């Protein structure tokens, strides 16, 4: 049986998860599948031309709202009658699993959940996450994970079929020389080296660690300008640290010209405390930029050992030493750039990701077994 109708379920997102789901939805619709997306109203703009239903799946637990979400989602899914429901994120996955509860022995659509993020650090948040994790593990027919550590975690939670997700950065045209020159002028490089970091300004991304490392570079006689592109809850804290230490940092906020910024960068730094398959790493590989990144989550699987200089996550001294090495050694920078391009050639394409998704939907739609917990 070939899946003809697919419903995506997504929660609140401000980064790569939304772009990934948008790519899958667009690709599957272009292949002739009937695609519907259910998620918070703020995500609707990600899905032009695709049928969309608003469901307020939030980022934090609110019991009354969450019960209403499950009830609304149950009705919406019953109306569109998909062959497969593909939820993204633990909250969306749990909501979909509860909404698809089988009653009276009747048939229900297959459920696939992609897990995009690691468990939170706080004890209260972790306890909630574990409960959601158990719901997803019990009720999903397939669980895809963006890194091996998440896959192992979901197997321990009891998920029956676990595999690695194919997450692909959207294709982007290379920036022109004029675009790169404008980006360098805006950053204020003026003959200085540029360190580029891109991502949500949240603790997970480790930008506080990066600022500490930039401070340490002064003792080595290095004063690159840091271009930091992104928005998020730590914006004020990072700006305060920048002022206190008088650091050469340009806060660029959210940007649509990532190729130009990559072209302007002497090194791209990904200092995250945890990551799955970050789009900025894929984009930097394709652009052939020297990369320094945390050896954590799914990053080593993306870069290999030659596509980036990998360092211990959350350690400013390790990041400082790596940046000093790359910024002071043109031969190393050139070698990392060549390694990035070589690694980019073996990354999957958007077509590969859509092919894998459609093949997975077909297998689930044809399967006789359904999770019934």
C-alpha cells in the first residue's frame, strides 16, 4: 500500500525543525501526496500552498490547554483521514499519539515521530520530558531520531522501531562577491578576521561559552570580530557580557542571508552543548568554510573527522585553543575548508530526504501492526 495522505504535526518552533518539516511537506506535495499540516498558528507561514490547521501545541506543559489540544487534534485527524501522521518533536509526538488512540478495535493511521532535541537539563522539565518520551515510545509505529544518542534513549524507553532521521539543510545559491563584501562591511570587519556563529540565542547553543573563549583570545594577541546571527531568550544576557568585557561582537539577529555571512567568515563556530543535525553545520560544509564545532550529538556524524575541528562541548578553554589554532594557521584553515567541501559531497540531498520519507510512509501504511497502547 502506498501512503496517499500524510498529516504533519508540529509544535512551536523557531529554527531548523520548522524548516525541515516545511521541506518535507513541500516535497511530498510535489510528489502528489495529499499533505496537511497541524501546528500553532505562528508556524503557518512556513507552509504556503499546503492545507493547514491551527493547533496550539506549546513548548511548556499546561494541562487544560494540552487536553484541549489532544481533543482538537483528534477531530482534525479524523476529518482528514491520513494514511500516516508524522509528528515532529516530543510534545507534538505525544499529542498525536494520544489523539490517535484506537477505540473499539478500529483502524488508525500509522504514526511516525521524529525526535529533534535532547532531554532538558532541569529536573522538573526532565520529568515531564520522560513522561512524553514514554507516550511516544509506546504509541508510535516508527521513531526517527536526529542523532545516535537520541536513538539509544528512545530504544531504552521502549520504542519498537527506531532509525536515524534524514535532516537536510534547504539548498541555497552561493552568495555573490558583492553580497559577501556587503556582509563584511556590515559586520565591521575592516581587515579583521571574522568568526561566525548562527543559531537561537538559548543556553543549548553555547554562545556564552563562545564569548568566554573570545575573551581568552585576547591573551593570545587575537582580536577577531564575532558575528552572531540569531534571536532568543539569552539575547540580553549575551549583550550584557559583551558590554562588560568590551568584546567586538556584532549581534545580527535573525538573518535570511546566511550564504553571504558564510562567505564573509574566516571560521564558523558551533559551540553547542547539544545538537542533532544542525542546518548551519550542513550549510557551512557546503560553503566550504573552516568549521569548529562541539563533539556532541549528531555533529560528528555530519562532519566526520576531516570536515571540522571538533572540541569538547561547554569548555571555553578548548574552544579558545581551537579558534586560536585556526585563525593563526592558514594551512589548517585551508585544510578544514577542503575537508568541509569533501564532506558536503556525501551529504544527502533534499530529494534523498523526501525519497526516504515517502518510502517510510509506504512501509508504515502497508504494515498490519499498529501501536495500541
